[in-house]
C-alpha cells in the first residue's frame, strides 16, 4: 500500500518536505532513523554551506541509522567509551541526517534536539548512551543530529564558509521547525540540548543571529561559550595542516584530500609534541589543548565572542539550563593514570601550553599539599569547564538556572567520580549502556537518580519549569543533582586565573 492510499497514513510512515519516510513502531514508540536534513556534503558540496535535500519518489527507508561523519576511534584504557561516542565510522556520504523518537500517538508534543559531543572530531547521533527512547516514553519528540566535524566542519580554510559544523546544526534545527509537526512535535516548543562539544556549540548558537527563532530553550551540559578562536589564529592550523598534506592552504587545496589522509594529519597536529601554538595575545588557549578544531568568531554565525554578545543581550529570549560535573577532567586523567603519575614539571609544562601562569595555577589548587596530578586535574576541571560555565550563566540576561552533577561513579577503583559525560546515561535513562565491569558508571548506578534527572530535563523542555531558584547576582544558586539540594555556590579559585570578568562575580 502506498503511503497516500485512501488518505490513511500508517504511524510508521511520515511525510517530510523532501518526501515520505518509513520508520518503525514498537511498544508505543516510533523511530525514524537516518532522515536527511541536508544534501550529502561531498563532491561539489564539500566545503559548501549545507544544501537542500533532493526530493525522492516513493517511500524512503528510515529504519537504519545510516552513515556517520568520518572518524577513527582508538581504545580507551580502563573504561568502555563506545556508549558515549559510538563504535566508529559508518561509511557513506549521506550523513547530514537525524534520528527521531516519538510517541506513537504524538501531537503537539515538546521537542528536544540533542547535539552530541566528541571534541568536534568524533561522536555520532547513534551513540548508545543518547538513545531517545526514554524521552519519547516521557511524552517528548526527541531528535539527535549528525554534523560535519574536524577539517570539514571546523577548519576556517580561506575560500570556505566558516563554522560549517555550526551551519549544519542550524540547518538541522530549520528542518525540525519545518517538519517536526508531522512527527507529532510542536515546532514552537523546541529545546536544544547537548553535551561537551555539543554543549559548546549550543552556547555559541544561543548568541548567533542566525539561530533566532529556532529554539525556545537550551540545556548546556558541560559546555559554555568560551571555546572559540579568532579566525586569524585558527588559520595557523590551516597552514600547518596544508604543509603536512603538501597542498595549498585554500579550498582547492583541501577539496580532494581524502578523509583518511585528513584524519592522519589531524592526529599529527593534535599531539602536544611538538604541537602548534594556538594561544591568543594574552597567552591563553581557550580549549587547553583538548581539541584543535573548534568554532571561530568574526563571521555571520558568530559575529563576536559569545560572552561579549551575551553582555549586549544576545539570547535573552532563550531559557537556559547550564551545568557541569564536579570532577570533569577525571574522565581524561584517571583512566590514563595522568592524575596519579604526572610529575610536577610536566604538569607545569602542560598547563603552560594554555595558560601564562602555570605555576600559579597549580599553587592555587594546592600543589604542595596535593600531588601535581591531583592539583592539575582539579584546576583544569574548573578552568576548562566549571568556571567558564558560571561566567556564561552570569552574563546570560534571560532566565538562567545552573546545576552541578555530583554523583560519583565508582569506576576505576572509585576514582572516576563525577567525571565528564557521566550525567548522560542519567539524562537519557540509558544506564544499561554505562554499567558493567568496564562501564563508566560502575556496576550498579542508581536508577532512582536517573528517573529524577530525566524528569527534570523533560519538565524544563515541556514548560520551562525547574525546582530551584535562578542563578543571578544576588544568589549564586546551583542545584546539586546527586544530593538534590540547592546551594549558594562560592566563587571558584579559577576566577582569579581567567581574564574574563562577569558582572555577576563579586
């Protein structure tokens, strides 16, 4: 039977602007996977702004996730990170696509659009931890998107539109606005949420003039708007990669570079030895070496630094929930034993690549009373994630709430703690993906905590409600998700170590 026969549309067949798609429904939840929101970014479309999807005849299969952006994943010590970022590259050109999970009888439901993390170089809409089934079961139409990464998404090559990865996200959000009603969602009630690089991107888009009207609320998990570079500094990376690849540092030079060759060059420029100096004039590297590929400011997507835009009122109409995890950098430094073993001189050298006063940083965070690795890990948790998130909250002129995820994972002999990304299986209620002998949430993470946190996200996406007071100049209210209490958080030691100033910091 065709989808249009007798004007009866089965629940698992829906129409988009480009044509009909067929997903599958089970246990009251319908899934539509690998639905394209833009044309494949290959051939003539490589290094172009996202192009419209070509229409198709008949009904397109949307029962399989489809391809992903090119990436190569390496084993991670001690814990299994596949649930967080997926199991690697799925070949295919048509990867500017999205997944949809919706209640079978959905109509005018709140919409949540998830943007995955991965340092702007790895990750996928199909990572097991971010399966949207539980959100659909809670009455939400949940969407997860892919976007261009690395060279293709975040390298400001002369002659190429900047911030192509962010432009992909804008195209996906525009697709949602135009099509999501046909899947039971309310296009006037969209909440965009993301973690790590995805959260950084969302924080940027909150301030982008091109994003106005595309979402009503935003949830920024372990992200903020400070991880952006001046285009001129970022183009040092363009020239370095061009030398490695033996091509001109132009669109024509990079256009025919294979994904495999590009990835090999990306790995070389990402190593700390000898590395590449991407510090600004004051000696700060906004990403602390964690990724070479990040958004740039000074174009039509981000005309200025997000924090400066916030001060002028950008994004004030967006309700914001922003937060971090109490021990962010443990994810990187505990399984690798850097926290336990790095000597003081190497900790200073590593911090000095990103901060002009590494000795002062370590001293401020207890070097002498603590091992160098412990002081460095705590300092970087605040400098890279926690304090910049508070600065972003302080400058946002709209409704702003702040959380801290403080439940400690018992993985890595109890040392992993409230690390980066640990909130995700609680938010999505996908604890099964994170438990086990190598699970990053340990053997038996608490389901009751997942139920409570998931419902907080659902309630916020539904009508903006949250069960604790706003974060403002008078009260630095931060809700601790693990213990379910709200505190008035003191200013962090990192405040004296970062040059940004907030009008909400005494």
